[in-house]
C-alpha cells in the first residue's frame, strides 16, 4: 500500500493537536498512514507512542532547532523531506490556520494539486477524490487531481472514526530551514480552554447566542443551557462584535462551520451569513422574539418568545428529565 | 513603500450563490461585489499611507467585470490598479491563481502584499501563502492586528489554538482577518478621482507565458445542490414553550 502522509501539528509545549487523529483515520482508508512531525532535536521521541495510538504506522520525525521560531517553514521542509524519502503522493493536513499555510507553500514547492477544506477523502479507480461542502453547505462538490501529488486539507471535526492503533516504526532526519523566506514567531499565547465544554467544531450539540442576549453578562444564559446539554457554545458575528464572547466562537460565513446533531440559536436573527455556518445541522431549534426572523425558515422547532423566560424553563425541564 | 493589495470579486453573500453542475460559479445568478475582507485589507494599507509615504496598488485576477472592484479600491484611495484577465485563466484552481497573481505582483514591484485571510466564496485561505512561496518571501497570515514599518512587518496571528505574535522582514506577504480594520467609505472626491487613476490590464502573455505549465491541478468532478431546508414547527410562547421544547428534544432523543 502506498504511504499517505499526515502532518501532525504539535503545540510548542509538545502536545499533539486533535486534528492528528482524524487525519490518520482518513489516511488509513487510503493507504499506510504516516505521521510527519517537525520537532526540536530529541523532542520527537515522545510523540511516537501517542501517534501510534492514533494509528500512525510510521512516524517521520524531521528535526530542526528552528521549530518554535519559524512560521510554517519547518513543517514544509519536514513534508518535502518525507514525501521524497517515502515517495508519497497523497498528503493530508488539517484545514487550520497552520495547516493551510503549510499546505499552501508545500503545494507550490511540490507543484502539487491542492484541495482545501475537504469533509471526506476517498480513493476511486486509483485516484484521490475529495468531498467539499461549499457556500455554507448549499452545495456538495467533489474534486480530483491532475498531476503526481495530491495535497488535501481536511475540515476539523468532519471525519469520524479512528484508525487502528499501531506500534510505529520511526525515521528521524535532520532538516535545514531557510530563515530568510520565513516569518518569525515571537510569542505564543495559547488559548486557555478553562471549560470542559466540547470543542465547537466537533461538538454534537451547539448552543449559540446572538445580539438578542443584550450584554456579556446576560450571555451566560447561553452557557447555562450549553452546560445543561453538554454542548459547545457558539455566537453570531453581532454578538462577537458587541464583545459578548471571543471571536473564536463565531459561527458563520467568516467564522466556524459546524454540523452538529442539534443546533440551538438564541436571540439570533438568522442572517444568511450566520446560516452559512450552521444550516447543515441535523436538527435546528430557534428562540427569537421576532416571529418574522429568518432563522425560523430553517428551524425544525421554533419558539417565538423571550430567551430570558423560555430558556430558564427549558433548563429546568432538562434538569428534571435527566435527574 | 509599495503595497500591493489583493482583491477579489465574489458573489454577494447577501444573495443566493449558485454553482453550475461542473462546479463553476454562475456569475449571472448573483450580484458580484468586492469581498468585504479585501476592503479591510485595503484599509490596513490606506491607514499606513495616511501618515507615511506609500504607494498602493490594488490587484485582482478575474473576468472583465472585476474592473468594478478595482474602481471601488481606487475610489477608497488606492493609487493604481492591475487587472489580470485572460480566458485561459477562467476556472483556475488555487495553483494557477496563485501563480498568475505572483507573476503580476513581481511585474508591478512590491515591498508588502496585503490580502484578506480567506475569500467568502472559496474560503480557501491559502492564496496568500502560495503567493509568498512563489515569490520566495515570508508570509504572515490570519493577522488581527498589523504594524508596518519600512523594513519590517509584525502582528498578532489568530489561530484555532490562540494567538501568536509574529514578525517578518520585508518584502513579505500578509493576510488580515475581519478583526483587523473597519474599512472607510469612498468619498465623492475619491470616486471622481478614481476615474483618472491608472488601471493596467494584463494577460498571461504580458506576464510569463510559462507560469502555468507543469503544475498539478485540482479539478472539480461534480457539484450537487443540497435540498433547501424547510421550516418545521413554530410555536408562540404562552408560558409553556420551554417545556414544549424539552418534550420535542426528548422525542427526538436529543436529551
Ligand atoms: C461578509 C460578511 C460576513 C459575515 N459573517 C458572519 C458570520 O460568520 N457569522 C454571523 O453570525 N454573522 C456574519 N455576518 C453578519 C450577519 O449579516 C448578521 O449581521 C449577524 O449574523 C447578526 O447577528 P445576530 O443575529 O446576533 O443579530 P441581529 O440580526 O441584530 O439579531 C438579533 C435577534 O435577537 C432577537 N432578540 C432580541 N432580544 C431578544 C430576546 N430577549 N429574546 C429572543 N430574541 C431576542 C431579535 O428579534 C433579533 O432577531 C457577516 C456579514 C457579512 C457582510
């Protein structure tokens, strides 16, 4: 079977990012899953076992002491080296900010075809085919590649399942990175995920709040319902712009795209750009004071009412049922 | 300082956006506008120019109709514009697009290239870094704030895992997010002046005819429209809607 390379993103404290599991699962359906990491000399060894647990049959460790200093280029060089050494023709990365930058430069370097934001990848008649959900889920597009190498970035949370755990073989090489053509990392401010709420992109239930919540203080109502349901918290752009919550929680055209089992929109009008980020949810619930709010056009269950009276009652009712 | 701002004409997100079955944007079906994110990218350049010596070039690749977005940039304050238009580029994938844009940037000359972090139609977010690789210069992408100095660019980069402070020596390519700047409106004077500003139209032959050869491509096989969602039950709260919703969620096995 052919080698399929996966870029395993690693934080500057040595944590393997969540996307590695999904990418290795996708890779295992296409060929032999190979995890590629860029690491400081000596730091790769600690990553081998956890990457094996996620399904990597081979771990390619590319060592450079520039890994925490230079933006993207260590990972690009790691994948270039691995692709040559392992004659790999398919390379999968997360559709994250970091993953996309690496994929972009790599595609130019390898004169490879690049497909972005896939929600599925499969092999068909010896060809890689990627599936994409575009225009906020209004269309499903399938793409393939002309040329020798295919690079695909995969939407985070889009692929379920897990590759079988393996005890990987390890290849360690040192790479050199050109600092002159690279951005420089001065400081990393890791987001503090203080909550034990699920990650927005992968959550099965999402509760989002909009401008209708009125203030950052009152936005806690959204969090209370989310916690009652074990859900992730999302928001509209208006709520983010008003400073109720951090931009990382924005759902929509220019924010995160979610496709949960259940999406609950509180005080959100349902502008087309918000719907672009959530309209493929299995079940949509909306609570809004305005009976004409467009969110009701796509809601499976809509309540014309005040979130500040309906939601506390709902939380109480959920409490009664689950206790 | 010469700043090239990359702009794209996109279907208005306020309307229906339509693809043909071969996956090409149906430009007849929706209104075309400048992508909002590009106005923010241009604003980053203009606010530097407000208090520094800078020349700003707005650059697009797109069909003939894309002149409109360049005119808007000129009206907002860009000094000149470049339009790469060639039938051979219709339906270009990311690889071709980045190669053609990079060639046009090289021809125009630049110290800094500013792009939006991702377009509202393709949502790829890869063109800026691809262009940087073609040009052999650093990229700093997904910036929420930008500081420009004659030799150096720095800013805060927004990622899924937090923020990262980054810098690069010029020349460089950066991309900015929707948190970066609120774009100004073109003034009446700006709109009148825009008519006299230079707008260069370039074809592949004017760039490097070989730029597109030998590159792997991503090709669309099929595009299928999802059935539109329809509205379900709608109730008006008369004091019991929270309980009704709990019943609905339980019946659907969602709680
Ligand atoms: C290029 C572009 C990209 C965009 N990207 C995004 C994006 O990614 N995500 C996004 O969300 N938006 C995006 N927008 C913005 C979008 O157009 C809307 O402005 C935004 O979604 C509105 O947010 P909202 O529904 O919270 O606010 P509003 O439209 O102001 O709606 C608030 C709603 O709350 C209701 N309400 C008020 N009080 C109560 C109450 N007590 N109880 C119940 N209901 C109440 C009101 O009836 C109203 O319907 C984008 C726009 C553009 C142009």
